[in-house]
C-alpha cells in the first residue's frame, strides 16, 4: 500500500491502546496516514489499523520496541516503504510503575529509562534525518512532574529527561521548519493510571483537577492533533500541560 503524495504520514508510538490509540484515531480522522506502533499488543494494533482502514483512512500496525534502536530504524523503513515519508512523530509509548525510590529495583529503573527516555531518544534520532520539512514532533511528559507525589521519583525523572529533549531538540532542528513540543497530561483514564488502584485511589485522582474528572484519552488526542496540525505552526519547544487545571 502506498499513499498519495499529498497524504501526510504520522507515526504514533505505543498506539495499541490508551492515549496512543486515541491519537491514532484522531490523526486518521484529520486525514493522516497513520502508523500504529506497538510492542506486544499486536491484536489490538491490527484491529485498530483495520478499523481506521474500514473507515476510509490509511493505517498500518508496526511492531517495534522503542527501546531498541534497530527496531526503531526498521519501523521508520517500514513506514516509509508502505505509507511514505514521515511528517508527524508522536512519542507516546511509556510506562509507569509507582514505587518509592528506596524500593525501586534495578530492573524497574532500567525499564522506565529504556522505554520512556531511550525510546524517545531513539525515535528523535531517526526523525532528525527522516522527517519531512515542515514536520511536527510531539513528545509525552506528565503533569506528575509538577506534583512531586511520593512514588513518582523515577517516572518523573524520565519525563524530566523528555522535557529536556524537547527544549533542546527544537533548537537543534533550526532551519528544518520542524517543531518539537511535548504534552504533559494529568490523570487520564487508561490502564497506565487505573491498573492496581482501588476505587478510592482513582476517585482521589478524579477529584484533583478543578474540572473534577479524570481526563479521557480523547482529551489528549485533541491536544496532539492541535500540535500536529496547521494552527500550531508557531508553537515550538513548549510543554503543554493538559490536566483540567491540576497544576
Ligand atoms: P497505556 O494505556 O499503558 O498504553 C501504553 C502504550 O505504550 C501501549 O500501547 C503499549 O503497547 C505501548 N508501549 C509500552 N512499552 C512500549 C515499548 N517498549 N515500545 C513500544 N510501545 C510500547 O498508557 P497511556 O496512559 O496511554 O500513556 C501514554 C503516554 O502518556 C505515556 O508516555 C505516559 O507516560 C503518558 N501519560 C499518561 C498519563 C495517564 O494518566 N494515563 C498521565 C501523564 C502522562 P503494548 O501493549 O504493545 O506494549
């Protein structure tokens, strides 16, 4: 399958479920040909690609562990061959384990930094040479960075690194007409937030923002669509917190 020359192409990492899946759906609706990246959720990613294709869009599911540079390189090759040159990269793939710093294992620490930081690094490095002139990059931070809640030290450290990448990379791409921004969601109703929490804990998160609800994946997908779309052309090197006013 090859898209027409005018179809803009987007890669969304970690798009088999959660926020990434909503971003893929929204970008497809906005006319992008979408590469749905996943690490293990092949059935979900393939089903989403089929759904978007049946709705008249162009979408493929592409397996790649973002923490693995070779797999990320191969993912870009596949997307270029099947959909065309990439214009939008959404670095959504991420993991969260809330464990007090003193109890964090080496393995969990490594996983958090490998996926959240190295994963973002790997795709940004590819994007530097592969993205179209006029391209857009949207990274994923988190509002937890502003909250300093116990248990979030390692996760927040990974997201601080992502914010650092965002600010510096925006400047390193000078002259290419490519913007690099990040979205920093507040609590969003996905398995990343909900798994392993009691109803009371979930309700506590829902009450935190002045808008008094959990965010939905679509709340973040619309922010990503803005940053990837024509109205955000002058927004560059920024971190946009989307959290119902939480912080
Ligand atoms: P989620 O529901 O747990 O989904 C995570 C996605 O990332 C899945 O599609 C998963 O795919 C993929 N993924 C995990 N490891 C991967 C890897 N090594 N390579 C490629 N894909 C991988 O999480 P979410 O809530 O949608 O979170 C998305 C992003 O938003 C993350 O960066 C997270 O830190 C950020 N965020 C979330 C919240 C929130 O409250 N939910 C708040 C702030 C920020 P597989 O199933 O195939 O592994």
